[in-house]
C-alpha cells in the first residue's frame, strides 16, 4: 500500500471526527485484530455471566453492611448508593477490557461500568478501515451494533421507558471528558419527534423546589453522565462532579439516589461495579456463594485473578509477603482511575519501590492482580513501519447485551492511546485469514 492510501485513510479519520487532542487524527494501526465468529458467541456469553456477577456484588453492597465495609473509600457516598432505586443498580453500559494473552486466551482486567469511552471512535475507525486500501476484501465480517451511535441513543430510549424521551449528556467542568458525548448528542438531535436533547456540565443543572434537576428549565427523562472519577490523596473516591468538597454535588447525588434523575449508569454502577474491588470480590468465597454456577465458571474462565491484600486470610488469594517476594507475577492497581493511571506492574519496579507499593496495597488502597503475559505482535503503524505491540480487546455491553469490540495496542506495558498507543481495528469475521500470525 502507498503513502497516498495512508493519507486518504488518515484524512477520513480526521474528517469523521477521530481526532486526538483536536490536533491530528487519532493513531490507528493498519494491522487489524481478527476475532473469529465461532469463538465470539462463547466469549459474549461469558461476558454476560460476568456482568451478572458484578451486578450481584453491587446489590450485596446495597444490602449487606459487611460488603459495604470492604469499600471504605466510598464512605462519603454510601448513603446515596444504598438508596438508589433497584432498576438503577443494574449496569446499563460496560466496556470490558481483555488482555490478549500469549497463550491465546482473552482475560478480563478492567470492568469500566461508569462512563467508558470509544463507542463513537470505534465506529469511525472501523468504517474508515473498511473504506481503505488496507482492508482485505476477502474477509467476511459480522455486524457490530455499537459502531452506530444510534444504538446507544436507542438504549437510552429503552431504559427511559418513553417513546420520545428528552435525553441529556452531562459532563463536568472538573477534569472534563468530552469524547463521544457530542456525537451521541448530535445523533439524538437528529431523531424526528424527540424533544431537543441537552448537553452541558453538571454544574449548569438547576434545582427545582422538589429537588428535580432542570436543564435549560426543563427536566430530563434520561441522561448519560460522562464524569471522571479518581482516587483522592486520602484514599477516598473523588467524583469529579465536585471540585473541593462533596457538598458541591449533593443536589446531583440526591437526584440520582432518589431516582429523579435516571442515568445509563446509576451510582452503584459508577462507584461499586467500576471499582477494582468489585473484581476482587468475584473471587471471595462468601460473595461467590451468591453467584450461579454459570457465573462462577465464567469468572474463573475469563477474569484475571484479583484480590485484596487487606482482606482476611480466608478471603484473599495471596499474602502481602507473596506479592512482595514474587513481584514479577503481579500487578497492583488503584481502585478507580482512568487513562492507565495507577497501574503498577511488578516487573517494571525495583525492589524498594515495589515494597512501598505492596505496603500501601496492604492498607486497602490498591488491589493485586495476576500478571498476564501479553501476546506481542508486529503491527504496521504506517506503510513500511512496524512496531511490536500488545493488544487490549474491549467488549461493549449495552443493557447486558454484547454489541461490538474495540482494539487498542501499545509497545508500552500499560496500553493507553494517550501514552504512545494506537487504536487497532477489531473485526469479527467468519474466518480468520490464513496469513494472520497464529
């Protein structure tokens, strides 16, 4: 393929809005990840069972004081989460991230049940790739529902229970995240007969006398919140709906807890299911007793083993001493964060530094996850230039239903597009081409 072909590909990415920092087309490898359709069905079914298990964890949090005690960082938010109406405790949107391992398996390492990104970008990248000279015309693909932004807007319609809902797309002025929501807003705005959708910061919402939040003077039937969540220096969760103190966000929290503002991701999904602790609890015997056999099997088959070092011996998978002494076998992760922050790979750290990280994890500030050796592949990043990279395959689930996949690759140990990584077209095909490296 020629430089002219590559320039045309990048131009389509730019024209359709796949931009990085608004200054250049988002980086995309020319080597697609092929997912065999014959394996996708079982993969999808396992993901559904895992999501159900995570929802059980969130439900137990709302009902069981002992489970709540395992999430001390959520103490300030506990009352709001517990009061969330039952339908809003379900996971409306998830992007499960799987490492493509060197043994050929895919293992889930992140649940992303709050406000995952990439839905709009995935569709743009996949369409541009199909239109390019780099696509193999012999491949037969299966459709991916989530490539069309309309599928997400229709999810909002279904969850709202209204035929013509007024929907909102809510971000925050604190650590603003804007990816996807403009495209989703514009899609909703184009639906004939719907009230005009709203897009704006949470700080612009007004409060009526009865506590209903108003957007430009009218209530919203349903919303998608795109608000970052990080871990504060004191170890507690900082939801970026507030700048300095939780009081700034109390009207929004109260509206979510009372059900006056219904969202794709309710507070249990934003705060409990999103947390790495929820993944750790998937392996704790007393929690697993609430799962079905199918859910336990799916967890064991597809989820990276994860544990809390501060947990009682009967609940944890490893001791702090084991994690310290065998650092090449482990990864430590902060409880909630984004963009690859807070991921500490043992083999990337010296002994003294690792000792301090393990000590911090033993206080409950991080979870430990098994290290999974990634499959390294030579990917073409532009015509004639290849780099050896690992790949993370993301699976989107809308309302518990698998809707499509999305790939990201990097030469770095932590796969993140903002840190030198690339988007990788991920295609579900009836047959993987013979020339693809096994």
